[in-house]
C-alpha cells in the first residue's frame, strides 16, 4: 500500500478549477518533487495531502487514513504528516525550543521532559542546538526554516511535505536547508516537495511530477524527466529549456 495515494482530485475556487483530476501515489521512502510554472496548482495539491485545502472530488489516503472519511480527526492526522511551509510559520513570541515542544505536548500529549528531549535531539540534528533559547526573529531565514523542519520531525511523522521551503530565502541560505532535506531523503523519509530547485530535484528525488494549469502532465522517474526530454509533453520541454537557459 502506498504511503500517499492521490485519487482523481479536483478542486475549484468558485468557478476557477485549480486542480483537474490529479492522481498519483508515493511509496514509503520515495522522494517526489512536484514542479511546474507559478499558478500550476503545485502548492494547492500538496496542501490537500494534509487536509489544509479541502477538495471537491476524488480521495486522498495517507498511511491508510482516508481524508474523505468524515470520522477522520484532522488535527490528529496532521500531527503525523510533517509540513514545512514557505514562510516558516514559527511562533515569534516563543523560543526555538518552545516552538518544537508545544505541538508535542498539546497534540501528542507528551510529557514536558520527553518533548524537550525530542526537541533537543532534532535541533542538534539540524545543527541549531546552540540557538535553542533564541526567538525566531533572532535567526536567519535559513536557520528558521531548519527549525521548522526540526519541529515537523519532532512529531515522528510518517511522511514530510515541503511547500517551496527555499523560495523565501536569500540564495546564500538555500543550501543549508537543502542539505537537511538531502540528509532526510538519504535516511529513507517519505517526502513530497514542491520546489523550483532543479539541482536538488535531480540529485535527491526518485520521481518528478510536473504540473501545468491544475493538471499533472508528467509523472516519471527523475532520470526520464531530465534525460529523455524527447518523450516529454511539449509544455514540459518548454519548461526544461527555460531552466537549462537559466542555469
């Protein structure tokens, strides 16, 4: 059974269809990059996977939990699906350590001591244990994003979703976040990443999903995506030409 199964998802904002019959599945331990032009529906798709965006048609099943099922407790479900956003979403009035502890205590009902132990373990893992008593505003963007990743990992997620995790960062800080993500991928974390970082996609992902105008146009191995462009959709070829010019 796949870790994430997306079955014929369609979604509208009023009359505008933002997702059009999207289907794919992600196996345990797979790293899948979702890419495409701005406004193609990438971020909306990834947000439907942990029920941050409702959908009107289709179904999503994550690790056996069906989102269409009205009995699914969304808060509990979300605690098992790590989500890293573009703009970190850290609590500015809490220290880094408290940011990592609060959901463990409130949602998972962990003891203060156990939550702190987990928080310190993952702060160490992303190289930020020395900053545990600082507030998010005292950290660089790259450091804040690494804190956000550590916060997600503290919940022992079955998979991690990344929604353009480097697009709000200065170019110099992108590498430090991608390094953490690369390490996670090597350790076998199931990951779905919306990103424009094609170097990362090429190096780390198993598969590429390419979207345009709410549709999945490509869903193929990373190697096929980059090395067999003759088999790709015309829209994909255009995208690949543009990024190779940019690089």
